[in-house]
C-alpha cells in the first residue's frame, strides 16, 4: 500500500484516529444498477458535514505523516553524522527515500537524465546527434530542455500512473454487467500480487448513458505492466473476458498521470453525484493549461469538492480529465455559480478557454463497490 494512501478512520465512539490502508468493498451480487434517482435530493448539509470531516481527518493524517518522516530523517541524519564516510551515503539514502515518496526520484528529472547519458556514452552520442538534427540552435535546445524540466518536475507527480477505462454497455445488459464487473474488479484490486488500486467506478447518467467509467491506479508504468500481466494470467480471466465482450459494444482505455498540484483523493464515502469534465486541448498547450489551473483550483476548492485531475499520456492525447463531487445537481449549479465570486476563477476561465478544442461533461453515480463514492 502506498504511503500517501493512508487516511484516518473516523470512529463515533472515539476521537482518536487510526491509520488504515485503502479499503475495498467486498463484492456482492447486485440485482440492479445504481441510478441518479437513487440520490436523495436536498441533502447538501449532510454532504458538507461529511466533506468537512473528511478534509479535517485527511489534513491531520498528512500532518502526522510529515511529522514522523521529519523525526525519522533527523534521527538518521544524527546517526550518520557520527561516522565519516558513511555519513554521506546515509544522508543520500534519506534524501533519495524522500524524493521517491514524493514522486521525484533522482532519475526522474533532467539531472537524472544527464547522469544516465554520462554513464552511457553511446546514448549520449545518439542523443546529441538527434538533438542537433532537430534543433539547429542553442535557443531551440534550451527550449527543449525547459519543456522537459517542466514536464518532469512541474506537471506530473511521477510516482503514479492512472488508467481510465470507458465501457459502453448494451442497454439490456446493464444489470448483467454490474453483477459481473462488481465481482471481478474488487477481487482483482484486493489481490496484493496485482499491484493495483481501484480508485473508483461510476455509471454515466447524463451524457453517454449506459457508459461505465473506471479509474485504476498503478505505481509507475512498471506497476501497470506487472498488473496487466498478473490479472490476464489469472485462471478466471479468460471466462470473465468472454462474458464481458458479450455485454459491451466498445471499450476505450487511456493512461494518465495526475497533476502535481492536484493529487487524487484517498477513498471516501461522501454520497451525492460526480461530474467528469473532459477537455481536448490544442496540441502544445498543456503546460499553459496547468499553469492557469493551478491558480484556478485554489479558487474552486473554496466552494467545490475535487476528486482528481489527470492528463492523458497514452491514448486520447491532449486530453485532460477533471473529476468533481457534489451533493446533487442543484448543489452543483449553486457551487458553480458561486465560483465566479471567488477571486481568480474568472481569470482562469478567461485564459484557458482559448486553449480548448472540445469539452465534454458526464454526470455519474458511483457503483456499490467504488472506493470513492
């Protein structure tokens, strides 16, 4: 279980927080697919109370985690200072561990790339030749290095890879689909050898109806590959896949990374509805989009509850997905209107609209097994 996925369990009998791993719902046989009509309207106060408790508990969990990490680093640093040559090695180990936990491993940035090329003369010569061919001036090469620095250090957290899967289900097969996937997905997510977390599963109610959306989390691309290999070699996978193909008309998968300024939320059960907003950007505008949205999100968070934001790296390129959670559709309307009164939001919209080719919005309800609901 990844360290950032530790959150406190709220107990009505005690105010003491206990850290637990990402929970997964035990699968059951579902007779009917959830629908928007199942969401009880007019419960914004209940939603806001759950939201407040979740944010407070998450903030306390993060504070305690940082405090433990700081104490551990100080302890190791003090211990390593007592020896001569090992001190540098120990200190480097602590720093490397911290960078890895933050998704900033020493080989993930330009410094790491420079070290790799230094260690590999053949790669250095090859890279130099290609660079000289494509970029004829030093200014061009510096621009390329700046873009690389921006992507590796600013845009992506780096440690996690997320996949978003869209299943378009035959209308008369929805309940069969829910029963099949509702047993298989939690089962696969609960197997440690699969090295995967199920972020959430939803059914689209407004937009592309009878389309189911699933978001999975892996530890880097190596985790994605290992998970794919493990699940598809499970003895029951072939039968599951055979049944699934009879229930859907299409399947689409993209691999994404989360924006550094907007980490994916841990599991929570606030209730309500979800909105998946997808933006297809003009090529080359992702960095500018990220710059403006980093400011805009600070404004939006004052009135709306975000789940996560990702940009696609493999699949539908130049696409950004934002996922929000609301008590109900009326509360969604009120919160979106309220955003315009928060300083900074109007400027974000003004600067990002020209970057967009296409926008799409889906209103979704969570499935019974979804960790985020």
